[in-house]
């Protein structure tokens, strides 16, 4: 049987360890809750140029299997974004300001985003996040943020009724100043998930 003095020392040490553990947990919770949208946007805005690899998987109800493509992304703040698809077929999409240029083989198409407001809203959800432009995002979406700086998810819910009829939710996840995935959930049940390698800032 443990002597009373030794038992008291044991209890004090156990309580001290429990107190330290509790403080660590509380500090972790506080840190997680401490990340707000403004802080996230400020961090993302620090990345002025970047390059990344991507793998995009589209889940379409009409198809038996998901459709997968992969390639590279290039970003130059504040509004130039290039998506080069290498597999399964080469394709290039260059977004510069309000113009979207699409190249497939010998075919070239140029679109003005102002003529396609729903498409513009989806594109701007990605471009606005990369640029850390909260004001641009809130023109089309209601924003909510979950997680901590080490692992966060930004939820975008469309505000416009026409967009609500097409897009259910856009979820953009990442860590610190880097976006790691973009998931677009459509009202009809289709969805796409783009996984992005860590952007290498230049």
C-alpha cells in the first residue's frame, strides 16, 4: 500500500499533468477558432505567383465511371489563371481579366465572362480565393470558414437564384497559404473534385 505522503505527491503530479494537457487542448481549440476569413484572405493574397499540378475527377450521373484529367495550373495575381490539361487530351484554358481563351488542338474559342454570368461566378470563386479577394467572393457567395490555419475549409454558397439552381456548394480546402482542393457540388448531383499540389510561390 502506498504511504499517504507518496500518495499525495502522486495525486499532485497527476493533477498537474492533467492541467497541462487541458491547457494544451484549450490553446489548440482557441488557435483553431482564431482563424477568421480576413486572416485567411490576407495569407492567400501573399502568394502573387504560383505553379501547381492538379488531378481533377468529375462524377457525372450519366456515366458509369468518374472522368479524370490531370495537368498544371499557373497563377499570376490578381486575375490571370491558366489551366493546362495534359491527360487524357491536351487542352488549355487561359483566364486573363474578363476573357477566357480555350484551346483544343486547332480549335480556339474566346469567351467574355460578362456574357456568361454563371460561368463567371464559378471561375471567380477560384480566382477570388487564390487572390485573397473577400469582396469579390462575397458578390456571389455567402462565405463560412471551418478549421485552423493548418487545415481549413472555405464553404461558398451561391447568393443568386440562377446560380442556386445550378450550384449547390463550392468547398475550397487548404493549409496555411496554399489551396489543396476545390470541390464543386451541383444541384443535379454531379460534382467535381480538383486536388492541387502545393503551390510553389515565386
